[in-house]
């Protein structure tokens, strides 16, 4: 009896990068030897937001959440001994996507590769950055133009490259419902394709449509998530056919990669996250019709800190077992003609179409950024409210909290810690690079780039020339800022609403009582120092505090400690709340606390939230931080009570 024909497995990736280009290169080569079949590059926050490692905003962020790439030398080191012509590389990069792709192409040329044969993806989705991740640089309109520049260049010069990965992943991380994830992502894709359509001959447009890919999220409600993926397939086919007239089915194919949900991973009983990750992976692999083309999984300990190589290996083995040990790839779609699945898919499509029609009425995704941001804040508030009320069960968090200590967390605490010396070493290499390059060639390259931006030409050719000349990431981004301006995104707090009512009456009364003692409304300043754009926690704290009756100041992301202290002085804040999820809490808060004391604000209580190991929390408290909150502190009303108590003049006098 002949064996059934098996489908090819999806690309197996691990999202990785840390410390330095050299260390990340070693990690990539090791992962490839372990059976990884594609690369997925994580860049640090300075690289993502267009700053060199020695910029004031880069302090504490260098090498923390990814690899720092300041120039061609860093990119060269990152891919040392990895033949790019044979590799499929995904680069999670958005605002600086044209620049990082330019560096990648320059390195491929140095390797002697046929650039037209390169395969991979740049995420290049700025719209979701305004909504959730926060690594934007320029305003929406010029950013959309740069997305289109990359797509047009790749269509002509690097035809196997995916020039945009419409990213709904971070939308779900920000609280999006399945209907919102579908509609907001598809609205983003149509905004880009509408901008691209006039740039290419009509007969070539279907092929360009076929290069647009997606990067999605899969949460724990895996049946709904699987139905969401089938809805994505149908809706994308519908849009390509009806909106853009694409007749060839191969160009209407919904191509997507996935990282399963990190939002639902828990700090409490973190070993349970292994099961969550596996279940979430099933949503994007079981249905052949809607199977991912590439999968990368988080590690069990990502709610605690930076995963170690062993943790990443464990997640990769999970993929390999499903792909190679089971018989999943031997069967046609398991869910075709299933009435429950068909009904759920139809329901999701109907809701997504209605939301898409509403966005079209607003003028599309670019015009609807503030609306979508407000909707995400509301959805996330509702999600947290259900967890607080026990309506949504999270094992080990709001039910069955008692358990044995995890043996996985012994020794190094279950995470990898980036050596603080890495930042100084990276800055030293950057200074050496600048001193050794041809200054005249750099200035000419920057002038050409400046002219292209000002004249509205495609910025990819001058960006590649600038990469070869030795221009740095910060210099490239400075030209974009100069040409197009810098953007401050909506926070969503003004329009976001909390559905939490239980316990708020008592809190409002407590806020009123303390405000009377203070002689004015309790002033709570929420700040995000550094480059971390994960604003979900800060937004939810601000929304709940406002609903409790506090006077809130929250100006969004990417603030220096100096700016936050100046705001505390100006607003006469009673409590300052800081949110940092990038792991840069020690240097940034140390700087801020010193500035608070020097400004005569040593009496003002400071609270901090983030992914903070207990050892670091103890250091923060020793600096004078009044409270430290981590993901396990999901009951927002408890935090509200703490804020009220810290602002109470009687409590302050007692201290």
C-alpha cells in the first residue's frame, strides 16, 4: 500500500536577536543547525525607531529586545557565513524597513548573491505601529509612501521578496477582537494597494498584489482563531477579485506567517504556557485551507523576560514534532463542510465586512487611525474586565492559583539577561565605524537621499547607495524626519472606555476624599520612558484611573526621563506611574529618580509596571520606587487603591 502524499511543512522560524550582531549571528547559525528552516530577525528598539546606539533615547535599550544594527558593518556581521541567496529571511522592521532592506541588499551584493533571487519579508506595516506597537517615525501619509516605495522597488528588482507583511499580530496583542483583527488588517492592505496601483502597469498589478503577505496572531480560543483564518482566506480572495479585478487565483492566495499569542502567556505558573503555545499553534496548522506558510512560536518564559536558546529550541521542537511526527500533513482540510465552522466563519466575515465598510466611510485605514486606536483600547479594557471578574478563566491567574514552584525557574531565574556592558561596546564600535568611513562619500549619499525624499522619488535606490557609503541608521532616519516631520500617535485614552463598574463607587469616593485633603483633584501622571512602544498597560491604567475620578496626564510613548520629570513639575503630580516592557527599567528609572530628587520632587510617589524580575524589583524599591507591578498584577482596582493611598497627605506625612 502506497504512503499518502504529504504536504510540505511550513517554514519553521524562531524570532531571535539580542545583544550584538556577533552574538545574534552565532544564535542564528546554531538554530539553523537545529532544524530551523528560515530566519526571523528581531531588531532592538533604537534600530526600529531610527536612532543610533549612542542617542539619548537609546540609553538602556541597546540590544535588549533585539539586535542593534547601526550600519553596513553590523548587518555584515549579523549574516556572516549565512548565504543570503539560499536563505528565507523575515525582518520584523517597520519605520526603518526601507533602510534595513537596503542594508540587507548591500550585504547580499557583497556576498556575490543574485539580488533578484533573494527571498524573505520586511514587515513594513506602519499603520499597526500607530495603533499598537509604537515604533513609528513619520506621519501616516509619508509613511504610506515609503511602504509603497519598498513594494515598487521589490516588484522591479527583488521579485521574490515580500515587500509588506500586513501585521495583525500586534492588533490582537493590543486587545483586538477577531472581527477587529480581520477588518483593521484588511483595511491596511487595501490602503497600501490603493497607493501602489498607480505606480505599476495595469497588467503587472495582479503579480504585485500576490506579493502582499500577512503576519497574524492566534489566541487560546483556537476554534474561533482557526475560523478567523478561514475568514481571512475568503475575505482576501473577495477583495482581490472584486476590488482589484485580480482574476488569477494564484495572486489571490492569502499568504501568511504567524507568531501565536504572547498576550495570554502568564507570569504565574509559566510552565502552563507550553500548553497554551501548542494549542494556539493548532489554530494555524490544522486547517489545510488556512494553514500558515511560516510559524514562529514564543517561548514558555516570555512573560518573565528574554528567552534563552534552550527555551527557543523547545518551542522549535514543538513545531517539528507536529510537522514531522504526526500525520497532519497527509490529509486534506479537516474542517470543510463542517456546519459549526461554516457558521462561525460566516459570522466573522459579516462582522468584518461591516467594520470595513465603516472604515471606508471614514476614508480608509489612514484616516481611521484614531477611531481604530480607541476601539482597541475599549476591547482591551473589556478583556481585562472579564478576567478581573472571573468571567474569563485564566488558569493559575484567577483560578487555581495554588501550585508547586516551577523547577524550570531555578538557577538563572528562567530567563537570559543581556550584559549591561553590551551598550558601551556597541557605542564604541559605532564610533570606530564613523571614524573610519569616507566622510565625503557619506555626505554625498545623504544629500542624494535628502533630494530623493524632497522630490518624492523612490527612496530605495539612494538608501542602498547610502548603505554602501557607510551611513548609519540614525543618519538615514534623521533625513526622513527632516523631510516629513515626526509623528505623535493617539493614545486612545481620550476615547477608550472601561466596562469595569464593580468596586468603582468606593474608589471614586476614596479619590474624592483624598482630593479634598489635597485641595485639588488627585493628579496622576502616566509616563513611558525610553523607546518601548507597548502602551497597552499604560493605556489601561490611565483609562481606569480616569474612570475612578483622577485627573490624568498621559502623553503617550517615547519620553525621556527629563521630559517626564518636567511634566511632573508642570502638572504638580501627586503620583507618577511608569511603564516599561523592554527590560530597560533599571537605567531609565535610576535616571528618573535622580532627576526627581534634584527637581525637589523626592516626596512624589513613583510606581513602576513592566516585565520585571524580582531581583530588579528589589533594586527599584531601593532607589525609592514605591510600588512595582508585573503581569501577575492583573487586578487594576488594587493598583488604583495603591495610588489613592500613596497620594493621601496623611500617609505621606506619616512617612
